C-alpha cells in the first residue's frame, strides 16, 4: 500500500478530528476569495484607475488589509491546529514505525495528509466563495450606490490558490520536521502514560486575578487621552493576567471545589470535577488562546457596531437648521411652506426656535498673547432655548463675562485653560469680557458662518452688540426638531430644493450626514463581520481539536464508569458539565474583557455604548449555545460509538 493511500484512509477514518479544521480553513479561503474577487472586479478597478472615486479605493484598501489579517491568522491557526494533531498521535506514529515505516516516510505521510486537507479546503472555499460572491457584490453595490455584476476573476482565483497552497504546504513541511525520534514502545504508550496530579502556584493564581483587576480598574476609570495612553499597558496586563487565570487560578478553583464535600459529593460531581482538573491542566493554554481570540472578536464587533449606531448621530445639532444672513434676511424663507412640507411627509415638529446671532471681530487675550479673531455672539437666553429643545442643561452667564460653546469635545485635550479675556471695540467704545467657562455641547451648525468660536453673553451685553450691529453682522438661525427625524430624508431634500441656491451652504439637516455615515460604518460592519466570524469559529475550533483528539481516552474512562454502575444519563451529565466549562469559561472571560474595553471606548466618546455591546453579546451567546449543542451531540455520539 502506498503512503498516499494510508493518508487518505486515515483522513476518512478520523474525519471527526479534521472536520472543524477543514471547515475553518475553507471559510478563511472563501472570505479571502470573495474579497479578492471584489478587489479585482473590472467595475471597481476601472473606476479606481480613472480616478472617479476615492471611496472605492478606500474600500479596496480596507479589503486588502482584511486579506492580510486572514492570511496571518490562517498561518497561526494552521500551525496551532497541526501541533495539537501531532501531540495526540504518538500511538499512531508508533504503530506506523512498528509496521516498518521510517521517520522520513512518516514525515512524507504527514505532508501528503496536510496537502489533501489543504486541497479540499481550497476547492470547498473557492466553490463557496463563487456561490456567495454574487450576494456579496449586491450588498456592496447597495452600499456604494452602484451595480456590480457577477464576475469570476481568474486573477483572484490564482492569487487565492497560490497563497493558501503555499501556506498549507510550507507549514505542513515545517511541522513534520518537528517529529521527534522516540522509541516505538514510548510512542505506543504515549496515550496511556499516567498524568501527574495538577499543581498550581498560589502566587501566580493570585497575581493573575490581581492583574485582571488592575487592568479592569484602569480601563473603567481612564478618560480622554488617558484611554489611548493606557490601551497598550492595559492589554498587556490583561493578557498576562488571563494566562495565569487559566493556567493557575482555574486549577486552584477546581481543587477547592473538590475539597467542598457538599458540592463534590452531589450526584455525579465527584467524577465530573475530578476529571475536570486534569482537563483544565491539559487545555489551559487552549482556553487562554480561545479567550483572547474571543475578546478580540467581541471587542472589535462591539466597537464597529457602536460606531455604526452612535457616531453618525454625533456632531450634529438640530434635525433641520436654516441660516439667514445678508440678502436672505431681506427675503426670508416662507415658514408656512416648510411646515407644510414636513406635514405632507407625516413629520411632527417638536420644536421651532428662531434665534439671532451677531458676527463680531475682537481680540482674545490669553496670558501675554493677543490674537484677533472673528467671534459669533449669542445671548444666554437664546442658547438656553436651543439647549432646552435638544434636551440639554441650561447655563447662566453673568454681566461682563463670557462662556465659550465648543460644538464638539476635544477628545484627549485638557479642558483646563489659562485665564482668557475678550476685547471688542464698537463705535469707539471698548467692551471687555472675562471667559469664565467652556462648554462642549453641539448646539448649532455655526462652523459654516466663518467664525472661530461661539461666545455666550449675558442678554443685556448681547443686546448692546445687536443694537449696534450692521446688516452684514446679523444672523438669523432657525432650528427645527422633529419627532421621527430618521424618516425625514425625502422631506429635507424637498425643502432644500424649495429654498434654492440662495441657501446653498446655509441649510443643514441631521439625516443627510447621518445616512452617509451609516452607509460607511454599515459597510465596515459588513466587511468586519467576516473577520470577526472567522475568529469566532477559530476560538471554538481549537477547543474542538483538543476535545476530539482525546475522545478515545475519554471513552475508555466513561466505559469503566459504566461498568461500575454509572447510567447513560449520568454519563451525559458529566460530559455536559465538562464540555460546558471548556466552552463557556473562555466565553465568559472574553465577555468580561470586552465589557471593560467597551467602557473605555464609552469614556473616550462620552457616550453610553453598553446597549450596543449587550446586543452584540447576546448575538454571540446565541451562536455559542448553538455551537456548544452541536459539539456536545457529536462528542456524545463519538464516545458511545467507541464504547461499543
């Protein structure tokens, strides 16, 4: 019998071991091929080459970056998976040696086996990629507003085959070189060697918990630039802490449970927990890796989804705003006409505020430096009117004092500034104001008015400027808020057409930039989902590999338990508890990690993002429960088939 025939028979006989490895690699190939097909699609390529759209170029760059991530991930995944396979096959290699195969022949056998799995993954991945590329093109076309017809790119096909075939072959050859020379007897007894009683270091176990707590406390309390500064140290602390928690603390906790008579002697817990200590010791590094992969997946998905939901709403003030100045003040828009359009589109007006502002040149004195600047002045009562309609807290300004209203928070910059004074000269009279406070709230679309800062003055101080202001300095600002603004897209465009070119650059709406941002972040979320799901599958797959590579030994132990009176139902309970811990312990740790990461992001953006995070967590939990249920059924069936 040829070596290739032995390799094929081995794959068929051990399909349960290889199935998740095969599916994970196939999914990676499929995603890579779909992305490559988009990158090399003639419609996209021609538009980029002709310089028509910078957006397309950005999307293509993003997809190429994702492809690099997929390849890097696949390299690590294949190396890790192959190493697990090799460690569990000592008995098999011993038998092959006993039947006359040399070490070099065993290496060739492994390379052939790896090549077969690689080719199967390539064929399946490319086939699935071709089937779903049309759907992918349709969705991406809807985001970009273009028609992307179905097209099979031979360049994408060639690159996919070349990259992954080389990847599988190089890693296969490299890993086969790691086979050590062992006596045949040692190899045959590899799976029967007694395991040492699990030991743990109390110091490392406590250190792991303390490191996690330290990382969590820092992540919870940092704000502004502190979030960015603390990011790498916190990640390092949490990763080290997680490693010690799985390799030391988990074993310590399992040992304590075994010492608790009330828990330990309850039904089948004695068997389940006794075996669990050994399983935790054997799988500690696997669980650690699964937890880190899960944390990366959850945090990335939560971040993108939070951006998709929250960021498009940030930086916008009223639902509709109309600015009148110069000629438009003499020929104001028809208020009733605007209200009629909103009514025709079933849009209920929540508030309609009309405020007056004054554009005024002045001098800013900060420390020993003076700088001339054009300011936009607004009265205290008018700003409070706008803030009330937006559901924000009102402010109070005293006479001869001023407050800066910044329209966005300067993330990462200190809000503590030097004492500042403003000087205005009007009709030979000088007005001096001390800047006593600065608020960071989006209240107007004032950036379009050619002014550096919005300055809030006491009503009497503002009235003095208003009385002495020329027609060119006066600005009428109409702020409209509506109940269901997300349905206002067609209405705001109709209003824009009705206002005409005279209001070009002086008419704003929340829905237009919101929709554009939602499309952009929706596209990022859609593309990122493939990478996140790949990581999610991998996190479960590495647990699957470890579990099914030891299923024969586990089946023997369960068979012994059956002979001493343990029922089939009790065996299933033991298996459910053990697999449940292996599957949900990393998931729980990943969830906690991502929760604190989301808190840091909330602190950075000054937004509560936990609602979005909870939605993502529930979605992943559903996937995890389904995944666990399938693996549990497969594992129980395999154990029963071996016992028979």
